[in-house]
C-alpha cells in the first residue's frame, strides 16, 4: 500500500530514493512516498503551495499530483509528466478516465493518459463533484458550472 509522509530537508538528502520528482526551489517542502511491499521509495521536492501531494494507483502505475505537475510513474520511471499550468488541487479516477483539478481548470485523461479535454475557468475552482455523467464545478464566487463528463462541454 502506498503511503506518503512529509520529511525534513536533511532527511530528504540522507535518503536513497528509487526516483526523485520535482525541482529544488527556494521554499521547498519534501515528501517521501513508499510502498514496503513493492520495495519502492520516491522522493518529492516541491514548492510549498499549502496543498500536500496526492497519490493513487491506477492499474500498475502510480499517479502523483503535486505543485503544478501530474506524474504517471511505472517501475521506477516517469511514464508521463503533465504540466497542469496552475496549482494542483486533486485528481479523481472515474471508471476508466482520470480527472485532474487545478486552480483554474479541469483536465480529463483517457485510460492511456492522453488528454481528452481541458476546461478553463475565469475564477478559481472551489469544489468539484461528480453527478452521474456531469461534473459540478463551484468556483470561489459560488457560481455553479455544469460540465459534461465525456466531452468537457458546458451544460445548462
């Protein structure tokens, strides 16, 4: 089972990781992702956005959302790195697709991690809920926008 914990700069530099994600920045925070059963250890160094990285498993791959990046990891290597442009909030696995939520947009990936669609918003995303085949997005101005799950089109 995947676990994540925040570690210190000193602890990060003393560790031996199978893979290190992120870049050294002025105001870094450090995390260790590990799975004792798989003998796996991934280090993350990222800017402190106030939002901890999110991790999950999809098939044989590990999904990691952190800062302004979304990673798909397989066998100690990066399969795909997606620049999501704004601060990462969360991701959701919905059947055979992955919905990435960041500060100003939603990005839908198909089962092969290709982008199906992206929907940008003029306000910061406050919350996202899945309702059958629609996505309810509430922005920080408390405006509700309904999005078609399959196409990313706005629905009335």
